[in-house]
C-alpha cells in the first residue's frame, strides 16, 4: 500500500504542474468533447437519424460557432420519458447500437423523488471509465490543500453507497450507480477501499450499517465519501457502539469528506458535533447520468464542471419562457453553451454523454459563480421549486433560510420539505421541518422562515402581500423523514428526501404521517 500511496503523492505533484500550464478555453474543451461523442456514436441508429457525420464535419471544418447552431437544429431536446420511450427501451431489451455503440451492460436505477416509475439510466463502459478518471482527478486535486500529511494517501477510503450485488436481468445488470461504480473499482485501489467487497454487496441497508460499525475499529480511514445524511447516521452509530465522544476516537486520521447529492449546509452543525477537529469538505456532483462537477480547489465557491471527459453541457435559462408553472420544459427552449452563460443566473442542465444521452434534461438547476473557471452551484430541481403564484422559490432559497435560522436558534435540522397548498381561494406554503431538539415552537419557525425568505427572494416578498396568504410549519423528528424513505425502499446510496413535494407525493406523505401517528395541522388537507 505504501508504494501505491507514494505513486498517488507523485501524481498529485505532477497534476499541480499540469494544472499550472495553459489550458484550452472552456469553449474549446466542450467543442472537442462534442466532436468525440459524435465521432463515437455516428454509426448508431440515433447518430444516423440525426446526421452525426454531418455535425462532426461542421465541428472539424466549419466556422467557430456554426457547429452548435447546427447541433441545436438537428437534435431535439429530450427528458427521460421521451428518450426512454423512443430509444433507451430498445437498449434495455438487449438491442445493440441504439444511442451508443454496442450493448449496454449496466443500468443505474434512479427514481429520484419526483417520478412514480423507476428510471433506467444507461451506464456504458465509456461512462464507467469517465467516472473513474474524474474520481482520480478529484483525489489529485487535494494537492492544492496545504498541511495534509504525507501518509494520508495510504489511508482507507470509506465509500458508503448502494449494493454491489446488482440485479441480473439476463441482458443487463441494474442497481444504484454507487453500487455499479464500486463493483468496478480498479485493482490497485482495492486495498484502500472500504467497507470491502463483502459488506459492499449487502442489500439490506440497516444490516450494512451494522456490519460497517462492527468493523470500523479495524480500519484506518482517511477519506469518507457519501450522502451527508447517511454518513452522519453511520458516524452516530459508530460513536454510540464504541461509547466514544467523536468519530476521531475511532478514525484519528480522518481528514476529508467528499459529499454530494444535496446541500451540505443543513447537515453541517449536527455533523460537526461528531468530530474532534474540522475536516476538508469537497463538494461533488455525481449523478446517475455521469460525474458532472467537483470542487477542485480550496475556498472555491462552487464546483468546476468536468468539460473534457465525456459530457457536453448545454444550459437552458430557467424562466417562464422555457418552463411552464409545473417545471416542464417547452418544446423548443433557448439553449446556450458554457461560454454563453451569465454568472448569477439560474439554468437548467442539458447533457449529451458517452452513455448515449443526447440533449437530455437532467432535471437539476445550476448557477454559475465563476464563469471563467466554469464553476457552478446546484440551486435545485426544475420540478423541485415552488411557484404557485409567481413566488419563484428555489431550493437554494430554502436551504439558505433553514441554515441561517437553525444557526440562530441553535437547532439541528437534518431534513425538511415544503408543499404548496390551497388556502381558501388562494395559496399557502406548508413546511415540515425535522429537528433533533424537543419543544421547538412552530410559530417561531414560521415567523423567522417567512421573514428570511422575504429577504432572500424579492418575488416571494411581493407574493406574500398578495396571493400567497400564509405559511404553516409542522415540526417533526428527523426519524419521520427517514421512515418515509424506508417505506419507499430509498434508504442509503444516493437517495435523498425531496425538498419540495408535489402532486401524488403530497398525498403519499400525508398518508404516511397519519398512519404513523404524527400530528399534522388540518390545513394540509385543505
């Protein structure tokens, strides 16, 4: 292990040298990426239908910006339902050369939290290699952090994800993306990888946490990777089992936490109670569709898009011109390349990838905080926001409000969700907030959340004087949220509770709370 660790350290030094060299512009990186994707997929059925040969020629021999205009005119925009119905279902049935060359052996299951049916996202060999490559880059980026010990790269990497025991469906395997990627880790990394092959294959999430807890004292962990809620639950179990004060009593060399999936801020306060000293936090944007971005330098306000590794990005201004009131994309939206965006504006993300996604609406919204470095923050979901009457309340607004108020009141808020409800002839918002503390006054939370959102969002402030007539708050224990997740089979892995509930999920949530004895204000059913 020491040999591999020293090679990693050498790689980090070399990566810092390379990073200081002049890079291609963000436009050039994306142009080259699209050319590679088109060249690889031009003989697929999708590529032949949409004339990828001609599009590739426009990149190689046309004017600087003409290729993108031609790409937009030639290839339609897809959401999951559209591309699956027209194309992906054929790959899932075992057909070859549909949207990407060859057969697709792996599918990531991703129902998210806003769709009724499970999504099957193709994961090609090319995508698996791209994810591994970006993961190594993320590790190498630690070279820009000062004061890390030389032997850190010889410590264990605990990756808490889905089961590597994938479901065999004859023509393919399917499971959580984290389980797929963990089942394919390279041989040189296996000595570092925890919890190891046996525990990683466990499908029962509760049993997996128990097995990790029993083994925890045998491991020298330097890095942890996972969704904040599940990592926090695991650390709490380990601390309780060994009757220690902090996780550093078990893992004294723990230095780095790479997290993703949701904003970390609502979890930070409770998370840091479990530590003896601060960690380095690295924000990661790894979706079922690919490794999209990661924080690559200390103090960065956002994550750098991965522009040169199998993903071509487009950005749809997230406004009423391009989306209806339910967050559904219009037929011919305005789309932009990475060098055409503006900082501070919100965009929905379209991606074309080496897994055969083409102009695919991933469902996330982002905002550029540094265009020159192509650094973004995730602001929410196209359908996980509230705009009943023009308040345009984003998940980013919600996270910030909850974070500020929990600090002010000294609360540990791990989970929350918001529903839009009818109130008399107009509208209201109903918040459900999970806390660890008892005797929390919902009225105090209501007043402070309402005031804070009015500060953060001008549209919200206006509508609170007009059609948005009230705000309601129900305080629940955090276990209520985890119980609902368990009832949906969404414990662990990349699963997270939705910040906004809409449509059938509202009634489902209402029924769950009723059946489990949680008291909810009557306004919920109005």
